[in-house]
C-alpha cells in the first residue's frame, strides 16, 4: 500500500455508498482505497471524503453497510499506512488479485472443442431460434409449419392440421409429398433421418437438384433444430403406399425407420406428420404453447396461401377450454386487408395487383383509411413474415410516395410552390401488404426477419408504381380523397413543427427543455439509464426518494394522458403530458427512422397502480408508444413494473406478495395459530420510499415484464378495438375474451 499511502490527498464532494446506493454526510462514510499493485482494500474513517491517486480505486461504505456487506476486516499492520495517523482497516475479501498458474494460462489444441451432429444447437439454441423464452418456443412450431406451407406453395398440399395436445406436445401434419425415406447416398442413412439429424441437409438449396422452386426454408436446419430441442419427436411419413415411422430423443434416433404397408383403400395417401415435446432443460421458463400466438401465424399463412385450408385445434380435458378453428381465405390478400381494416373507414377499395418476372412473383394490396393516422405495412417473403422489413418494403414505400407526388403535380392539386409529400405523409392511414416469392431469398439469420435481395426492390418499386398510378388515374374520386388526406397530414406536420422542435436535442442526455417534473439520473450512458413513468405526484414523490439517482430517473404524469388513437398529429403535440414524454425520453419526431442511440434511456418502465385506473393509464401509454414509435417494442425498450399487491407482517417478519398465489404460499408457511396482518396496496403512493425501492425498483429484487411484438398486425387491431371510437368492435373483443377472465381476480 506504499503507493497509496505516499500520495497527497485532496478534498472531494460527498460520495455514494456502494452497498445501499444512497448519499449521506461524508462523515458517515468509510472511504476505501485499493492499491492496484497489492490488490488489497484499505479503509479509513474521515470527516471529509478524499480521493486517492490514479493508481488506486476509491470505494465507499456507510459504517453499518460495511458490516452488513459481510466483509471481514482487521487492523492494518502496514507501517507506511500507520504513519498517516488515521484509523485504517483492511478488508480481506475485496479486490483480491486473480490467481494465475500454468494450468489456467495454458491454451493449446486440447482446449479447442469440435461440436458434431446437433450438439451446436443444444449448446447455443438462441443462435437458431432467437431465444429460449416463449418466442423461441413458438418458433419451433413455425419451423415445422413453414415446411408444410412450402409443400403447399409448391402445389402439392392443400390441407394442414395443427393440434396442441394436453400433454404439452404439438402435432403438425400435411397432405404433401412426404419426406423422402430412401437411402441417402452421402450419409448412408434414410433421407428422413438425414434431414432430422444433420444440420444443413434439406431439399431447398435451389438449383436443379432442389425439391422446391420457392420455399421459406433455405438452410436445411429448421426441422433438425426442432428435433435437437425436443425431449421427444415422432415423425410419420406416408408415401409409396406405405407408412414410415421413427422416434427421436433430444435429436438422437430411438429406433430404425419402420415401414408398414397401407391398406389398399389408403395406398394413395401421402404426407408428413411431426409431433414433438419441447425440452424442459432448454426452455426453462415455459413449455406451454399459447393458442392465440399460433392462431395469429396460422391465420396470416391462410391469407397468404388462399388454396390452403389450415385447421388449428387445442385439446383439453375441460370442454370449455378446448378450441378449434378452421382457416381458409379464398380472397387472399384482398380478404386480409379487409380483415385488418374492418373497424376503420376506408377511402378506397383495396388496390390489388400481381406481377411475375425473372422467376419472382410480387403481390401487393393497398388501402387508405380516413380515421387512421399511422401506417400498417406488412411484408412477406415466401410466406415468411419479415418483421424488420427489407428491400421489398423499401421499394413499395418509395413507389407509393413517388406515385402520389407525380399525380398530385399532374392534377395541379399540389401546386408548384408547395413542397412534395414526405413518405410519412403519403403513408398516413395506409394499410399495405407486400408478398414476394423469390427463388433464392437472402434472409438475415435463421429467424428470417429481414429480406436483403437488391433485385427484389427494383421489381417491387416498378410494379407498385405502375399499378398504383394506373388505378388512381382511373378512379379520380378515390385519388382525390387519398391525396387530400396526405396533404392534411403534411399541413398538420407543418403546424406542429414548433412543438416538434422541442424534441430536437443538443446531445443525447443534455437539454435545456427537459420537463420540470422529471427527476433525472446522473448517468451519462443511456444503456445503463432507466426511467420510471409513474402515476401522479404522490407515487412520483415516493419513487424519487426511493430510487437510485445514479441510473434511475422518474417522470410523474398528471392523470390520464391523451388517447392518441383518436387524435391527429397536431393535437398530439399540443398536449403537455405528451410533450413531456417526447422530450423527457428523447423520442425524436414521429415518422423519423428510429435511432436507439438518441434515446435518453434504453429501459422505459411503466409503473402504475394495481387498479382499474392504473390499467387504463398503462394502456394509454402503450397506445402512445405503439403508434408514435413502434420500434421501441422491437428494440426491447418497453417494460412494465409489477408492484406488490400485499404486505404480510408477522412479528418482525415482512413478506411482499405479487399475486394471490404468493399470498397463499406465505400463509401456508405460517403455523395454524399464527397471528399476522395483511395490507392490500391500492396505490404506489401508499408505499414508503424504502418499500418501493425494495419491492419495485431494486434491480436485484424487482419484477419487470418486457413487452415485445410478435404480430404487429394483430397488435394494431387490438389497439384499434380498445382505444378507437368504434364501440361495437370493443364490445366484440370483450365478448370474445370474456371466457378467459378469472372473475375472482378482478379488482371490483
């Protein structure tokens, strides 16, 4: 410690205790200096805080926190330290230098691992399915389902069945050609076993030897990944007048491929059936499939493939919970867009067209609505939803803007002195679906969220521009209505320009126009910073006192914010609470490309009371974020804080319970004759700052729910039904979901 003891110390402002994260008078702090040379931690009690040299680290504790931290300490025997005339102690368990020896520093060929077969999938499942949470779990179903759809796109299948069994398994079957079962010349195994156990083995790589002209599968890893991540998988194939069967356990075959001849009346049967049980060792959070999530994907596949009928069924011992739906839409994309806009006021009939060129097929449909102020643009490539867009959507957007500006100038509705419509103005109220079929699509990753083929953009842009221009010229009344709405959007944007300038920031975390009620954090790194949006000044006061000021900010809202589902852009920027949200979060302007680096906080936490009003405020905020900047959900920035519902006190013991199940578990842990009290929290303002920190704000103990979007179209419909001005749509939504509500859990 000679290096630290020899330096000249200088006064510093009060410090923060690293154990409890709060600041108090510096006289209550133990200031610790850790020498980088020795790796020891030396602590001294001072009236003022001091900073050691650059060769040392400074660590601060309150006296009580030092004892609570569990660090052992002893008097320092270093003569150089004693010479300073202060009371020093050395903590023996902190900042010890890592031990190094020949065993740990050695790095040779023996430490290079080679993963074979399906081992890479089980080692790094997230690389193949995105995550091991609910999204990755459902991706298993979609991989098998997409294989069945590929058979339909090739013209060999017309019926697909998806069954969710009560034992947690899923079965997908089709009436296609069936997976080949003959001996593969390279692997010397059956072709069925090859595609299920060998990565990058399949019939969809293109070329003369490919089994498909157009397919969603590209890499030959889809069904083999499902096999690797399943406790058990059973596959049945019907072809050549026989039935073939084989079972697998975590990717390894349990038996040889068996064959049984079909009866003469079934000898012409063909198809494939795959049933699998997800592996609980991989999907540790849940292995329960959500019917609505799968139904959303099945529905859009039925819209995209009008010649296919898909039956979705959920089996359950309780007849009330068993469900079954059949999806078949002969109208294709036109019927799809009518379903999306069923609760809106269309300005035009669906504009639908299709074009085939260079073995590529482009199909699109467009419709503007008078009572919508955002756009809904969906892109598909070979029936795969490209949620992150791609060249096909880039081409469509450019064509729409160019066509409207050209026709507007030609018709003299847009004057020479007027500025052109921007993309966000031309697309206001637009619902657009673009589906392309490409022989060799270039997707980004196995989850296929973005299309990258440059030749697709050129074809889509040319097709959309020519057909949209022709339609609007032939329907002048509809064209005038569409262009009038677009010009109104432009004028509203200009009228709101002054208010929108409030969100232009000098830097990411510095601005002179931050909301007055915002209690900002001291961190300058948005990746570490988080903000709590709370309901009212009472909850805001508790949150401000209980938070960690280093990385946690608090923004109290006054009551319920504006429902932007029913308002245009000009009204949006005139609302004070909306302005505070935009400015405080650094959201930028509506319609701009999302830039996560411009956000002031990468974690936005909605924290409302556990009552009906709190749920309404939360829904209003989610509506705002979804309509104003949908990318916040896609980037994983939106969270919902979950405060406890109950506080149970028994003597000096305090338990916080987040739901009825937690409460029942705590009560069962008490003796039969135990005396205890239960407090039901109705609002965050009832909680003391320390309680709020311990239960809702402390990162090590709190419960947060991250909100993401699996189906943007379905989410848009839900927001329109819940927050729009159509009462009938809201009533229908309530009736459809009424059977899934637990009456006893309602806050009445």
